[in-house]
């Protein structure tokens, strides 16, 4: 068992944009097949540039704020309570296009 409190976890930058901060609750090896479980905060105007993962799927859940996600070049609006699943190999980019923070809880699952 592992018990954590979000407020007790140190912030770190996401690899796709150092201005976007995350708190990683679970990492690869903590739970079978899970590669990451984290909460990211995108300040206004910030983007996690387009990228793809060959070895995992990712699921994004919008806790608060607004923005958009582009998956394989097709753009989708994000708002509170939106959920998006991205499969291995799908290029995706997340962006905050609003004046408030975009807060996303996400996890990765090994392919």
C-alpha cells in the first residue's frame, strides 16, 4: 500500500514544457502496468508540445480550467470534467488557451 497527500508532494516540471508543473503521485513500478499518475497545472498560454509514446496510453481528466488537446492533428476542446484517452503512437499536444490555470489529472498505462 502507498498513501500520499497531494500537498506533501514536491512540484516538478513536465518534460515537454518546464513552465508546466506536476506533482507525481505514482510512478512506474508503484502499481503494475501504471507508468505515471500525476496532476499538472498549465498556466495561461502554456503548451505541452506535440509528442507520442510508443509504449503507453495516457488518460487526461480536466479538474478545472479550459484549453484544448490536439490528437493526430485534430483539435478537441477541454473543460472541467472532460476526459480524453490517447493510445500508443497517437501524437498529442495539450494547451491552456484561457486566462485561468488548466488543471489536469492524468495517468499512463503500459502498452
